[in-house]
C-alpha cells in the first residue's frame, strides 16, 4: 500500500469491483522453504472472504492453510512523463490501481471447491458474450473427478479495514497529489494509449 494517504480509499464497493472485474492476482505466504507466491484466479464471496485454488503440486499449497497470507490484485497502470506537467521541474512517476488483501487462510472442502470453480467459470464465460458458454456439466464424471483431484481450494478471511492486520488495502495512485496537473496528465495518458486509466483519473481522483 502506498504510504501517501492521498492515494488511499475506503470505498469497499470499489475493492469488490476490482476483484470482480480483474478476477486474477497473486497470493504470497511465508513457508518453511522461504517466501512463495502463486498466480491465481480470485473470487470474492461478498462477505469479507476471498476464495482461490492452487494446483496440488504447487509448493504454496502444502503450507498456506492455517497461515497469514497476502493477496494482491493489480489493476490499470501507466508511466507518467514530466513532459505532461505544466511545471517541468518534476520527475517521472507511475500511476496505478492495486488492492492488497491480508488475512488467515484455510482449506475448503470438495463441495466448496466445486462451487468456487463453477462460479469462477460461469463468471468468465459470461464475459465472453457467446451463445455456447462452456460449463462443467458437459464433462464426463470420471474426468471431472480426476481434474478436481489435482487442485485444492482455499479461503482467505479479510475481516478488518485499512491498516489493520487483516485488511482490504486499496491504492489508487492517480495524481491526486498534483491536483493542478491531473487533467493534463489524464489527457496525455488518453492520447498515449491508456484511455481506461485516464477515465479512472477523471472519475475517481476527486
């Protein structure tokens, strides 16, 4: 989380929207073999918990249950050139959106894992806007059992709010610390291939 409070937000709905829209992130935890990270689909259940799954062979899967872990969702980002400021005596920086989630992790049982997989697949298939969405229902039962047997589902409890041990910690670094320059930076980002980040700057960095 960025140390400048100008880049923080207490908008829980925005945090949920980031997970919903991006749906993918990194989970970090300390293990007996050292720090480990896994890149995983993430799903927020809407009740301060986030679910994910790991390949059974993943080194993190052997140790993460019962530990405190950190999940990170990375949103839009872009380089900001000093050329875009009215005041040229500036330095380059990077605007970005990110969310950190911290809390204890526990394993979920098979039925919970199956429900998690169905929700994740259905959500992303729906985003493809096709008439022939894929589903688990068409898979032979035996093959489904083998595939599910190769992964483990987990749940992270993210209970408290900002700066607590278990927390949702969003960073919205969108030039809020340079209010006189923000519109110019947003226009430049839009002109140089980052229109979505420019729109976020205009709509969120108030």
